[in-house]
């Protein structure tokens, strides 16, 4: 097959990247594969810019918030026990409202921090000149989902992505797995921080006990996958090995607060057996050894290869590509730079037909890129529209993260919502210079079909032309 | 405004015509001899804790197993000598008192799975084992000719759930949309562009029709409320769902999803995390009840989750992934009665794998009973198409009045 270089350029920018910014197609057209490979950098992903506190600072904010809110809760509880509640309904309601308001006020700075993170990250995606690097990063951030679904993890989603994911996206998978599993964001999100072995000191004397949430999701979602053949006993054993993986709290001192902290008093003593292998290590190293084996497992390689092929090529990915990515992972000891290079070199990724339907986040980001714009209002331009489109940033409803499948996003209502957004967006951002067909050509290159070109040329206004471009099948897909 | 409603009708007719069926004239269940039968399925995602939804207050092991997260008997809403409802389920309780809500306290999907995502797949695909089917059982139910003619379904939410995916066209709706004149104009152009893309073409025309319908009955703009009080929107969404169901030519079936039930830590008891989510569920059922009005007497609502949670409280004031859970049935079309299915008890020897409430009833048996006796599907269609390989899970008798 003699693929046109300019078509390959368009594929590089729209399928591997996040959509063309004005002029970007020309940059990629000379050497599309080289353009992509230049973005595979050992130092990992770009970092969002802005005043963004790290996880240590955020944990301290959270502790401060809890300090503010605890006395209010106590007052309320006290009032309940002494019978002040339940006598006068209006007064009770008033008191409850007051508590809610004070809580909301105390929460405000925390929530603003989350918003700042979403804003910085989206601005990076809309403006970066290395959008393959960013797409690759978003894939891994979604793979290791931490969500705002819980307040404790909400404030840590941004720091988690910046600290545990971005530095490792072109490093070894095992390092990213380790960074994720020991990050306060993940430890909070999947309830690990207080999990204690039944025979640990905390289990025996403080009535603390096991929580198997993180152990199960590491096996099912992060590594070997649900079909890997492990049992409930494997999950429980791994959960026991993970006991002690925790976070420094206030009492642990200022140098430790907000950092990963291994707590021997919570750790279940003894050897563990997970998926047929015995782990006799002591303490913290026991779970590390299991994590290391999970990262090296061919089942993990297959699971990740399958997911990557789905993300980049098709909802039903070509088996040959899956096999090649799996081999690349195993041959390189889980070197993600090598896996990324293999992906770029794979013929299956360069087929002219665009089979992937964009997620709402990808759609919105690529809209800004097509307009050569970046959002300036985080609430109105990012959080609100993406909430309506079904993908509020950082808020995946479940730990398996956001779906990559058209069946999940191309719902009837979803398309109407996309059109709503496209017209609102175009009213502000439709490019004011150049013929609309030239804007379309600069966005999609050779992927622009004759039908869409004609429809755009016939549009009465720039606004309408740009709306049609955003809603065209070739822009909705990649 | 008159202008807008005029536009909506035009749009509806136009898209109906382009689909090859006239949407507004589609035969709905209004033609059913039994009357206008409605079915709403609420999927509670994350594994809802049945032992808190319907605490078995008389089970000798309940309080010992549950400790701090048990629902105190004096605060639970008593259904009978053995079972109660969670104190937040006040509306469902009122329905139960009127003979219009029942619980099935120990149901499970056919395979023993503790992965949320696999279990949700199985619950919604309706197979006898995992990956047996890639379409949803409620979509396949649409393809089986019911005695009253074909019916349509509505998915509520930004994504279509698996349970409604398949060859039958469905509608979908979520709050926040408003079709403008600009959109109407552009949509005609898009319809042409999508001609070569069946996925987009089908979905887009259906979506525009549904918006037109919502506009006709004045679904209202919930944008502001979604921003300021997202937790209060459940009732409104349910009310709008009810409006869809009661429109002439509207859907007969609706599916809603609620999430947040994965309570591994600090689950709470009478109040707390789980209680808030149960209040949400109660609001949805109440919104459906009020919104359906007289149609409630021809409706069945099913609230179901992928699996239950461990019988024991765990080490962090929560519960881990378990097996059987509670299903809630509500609606004026229900037959009055006690609990649905047997209670296996929480005795040590009765727990599944020494940790979970054991199932006594297959979720498919309840679904089949409702589809047959309420929606008029025949046994053949149920056993062969809707729930393949389910002859070992026969339709449950006596659910429908």
C-alpha cells in the first residue's frame, strides 16, 4: 500500500494526537512517524502549568478542612444526643442548613484547587505541540483512575496524575504501577490507607481490619485483568500483603504528613501466596514483590496491549497489533517507550478509515485546537460543558475509568449534546480569518471528505461552517 | 413559545420520515389490551449493600456480623417480623405499606463474579455466563413481539447502558439540552453527512426526535440545578422520565443508572455515605411515582445492582464485594405480597464461601416474570431470545396483579 504522506500526516495528528492546531498538519506531513517518535521522551509527559500544590500540601489542606468541620459535626451530634433536635422542625432544618453552608464555605478552597487542576490540564491539551505525548499520558491517567467521586481523593486527583503518572509514561510500567500504588491519591481512592491485617497489632488490639478494594482493582484493572484466572483467595492474600501501605497523618510529624508511609503495625504478619507464587518477604517488600511479578506477567502485557490497541485503532482491535504490542512489552521488560515506538511503527495504526469515535474530552479539546484557541474560564468552558457531555473531568464514576468505546459515547442524546456544544463554541471561537473550507482543510487535511467540504463551503456564516466542521463524521472520529 | 413548539413538531416529523418509520405514529403499548404498561429499570452501580437496603432485623446473626454499620431495629422501617427497609427509603416504604413495593432480599446474577464491571455486563447482557452476549436483554425484549405490539425504550443519561444496546433502536435523553434554531438548521446538513455513517445517522436522528418530544412537554432546563445542586436532581430526572413514559407515542420502558454504591469504607448506617445514595434511589422512585400519576397503576419499577457486599463489616467500616443483594420492586401493577424468594439466613454455614449472603433467586427469574406477566412477552421469546439458555431459571410466578 502506498500511503500518501499527507494522509499519514493527518492520521498522525488526529489519531495519535489530539487534533490539529492551525499549521500543525504541515509540521507533521514531512515525516509523520518521526514527528510522533520525537514526542517519546524519557523524561515522561509535559506538566500542566499554574500554581498547583502537590499532594503533601493538598493532604494538609484536607486535614485543615476536617479540623474546621469536626467541631461543627460534634456540635450537631451533641445537640442530637441531648434532645435539642427533634423538638422544633423549623429550627432543626435551619441548623442543618447552617451546617451545610459552613461546610460548603470550608470546602470552597479545596474545590477551587480541583478546578485549577482541571483547567491547567485542559489548557495543556489544547495548546501542546506534542499531542501524541499528551494522548499517551491521558491513556495512562485513565488506566490508573483516581476520581473526584470521593472528597478525600478529589483533592488528590491532580497531584496524583502529575506525580505518579506523568513522570513515568515513557518509563517502565512497573515504576508507574509502584508510583500509583504508593501515591496518597490512589491509597485514598481505593480505601487502602486504613486497611489492617487481622493479625497485625492494629487488628489485634485496635479492632482494625482488612479492606480488599485496592488489591482487587490492581489485579483486575491495573495489571493482569479480570480474565487472568485469579480467585477470591488470591485477592484476599494480596490485600493482606498490601496492609500497612498508608499515608502519613498529622500525628506522624510534618516531614511525613501527606507522604506515602508504610505502617508496620497494620501489616499482616507471615508469608502470602498469590496466583500460585509464595511471598515470604517481610513488611513493605512483600507487596512490592507481588506488584513486580504482576507487572512482569504476560497476562498484564496482553491486557495492556489490548487496551492500547482499542484506544488507538479500533473498538475491536486487530489481533496482529495486539500481539505485537504484547511482544514489545514482554521483550522490553515493560518499557513503555518501546511499546509506544512499536505502536507508531505498526501498519494497522495507519489505515485511512477512522474507526475511533472521540470521547467528549477529546472532542472538546480537538475543537479548541481546530480553532487555535485555549479556554479561559474553567467552570463555563470546561467543567459545565463536559458534565453535560457525560465526561466531567477527573470524575470517572467507577475505578475502571472512562470508556474508549463508541457504543458508550455515540448515544442519541450524546450527539445532540455535542451539537449544542458545537454551536455554542462556534459562536465564540469560529476562526475569523480565512475561508471556512481552508480552516477545515487545515484541521483535517486529506481526511476531509468532499461531502463535508461542500457542506462547509455552502454554509451561510463562519459560525455555521465551523459548527458543521466540528460535527462532521471525520471530525467526530479519528 | 409557539415558534419553538412548531419547530419541534417539524423536526420530529422530518426525522421520523428519514428513519423510515413515523415516530409519532409508532404503535406503542397504548394498544395493549392490558392497558398502558410501563417498566422502569434502575441500575444501582457499584454493588448496593442489600443488608442495609432491607436489613434482616430478626436474623440472629445480622447485628453481630454488621456491628457499627448495622441498621438499628428501632430506626429501621418495619416491613414484617423479619425484614425492614433502610430509614432513608421512606417513599418506597409508603408504597410497600400500600402493597405497591416488595423486596427480593437474596438475588444474584447467574455466575459468581466479584468484579463490578464483569458483573454489570452479565446483569445487563442477560446471558447465562459472562461474555455470552454483547447486547442487552431489555433491547432484545424490544425485538420480541409482545402481545400488544412493538414497544420502545428510553435510556436516561449521557451514555446508553449495555442493557439497552442491540439491534432495536432506542431513545436516549439526559438533562441540559435545548435545541435552538441554529441547531435545527445545521442538523439537516448533518443528516446528509451522516448518511454513510450508520452509527451516527441512527443515533443523531433519534436524539433530535427525543429532544423535540422533551421540548413539546416542556422538560425544562435543569442546567442551573445541575450546577448548584447536582445531588438534588434525581427527583427531577425521574419526573422527566415519567413525562416521557406518559407521552402519546412515548416509550414504554426506561432505564436509569445511579452510582456511588461501592462502599468499601465508612459506609455509615442510618446516616452516612450509603444512606445518602439510598435517599437518592428513594427520590427517583418517588419522582417516578408522582410523575406517572394514574399510569403508576400500570407500572413496574425494578431497582437492581450487580452483586451484594460481604456479610461481615470489613476493617474500615465498610463492606467488600459479595454475592447476593436486595432487588426492589415497586409499582401499582405489582401483586401485593411478602418478600420475593427465600431467605437463606446469615448463619455461618449458610454464607456463600463463608463470607457473603447466599443467593436464593436468579435475577433473570424476576426479570422474566415481569416481562411475561406485565409486558406480555411469551415464554418462547423469553427463553430463546431475551434470556438465552435460561430454562433453569424459570419466570417467577405471582409478581404481577
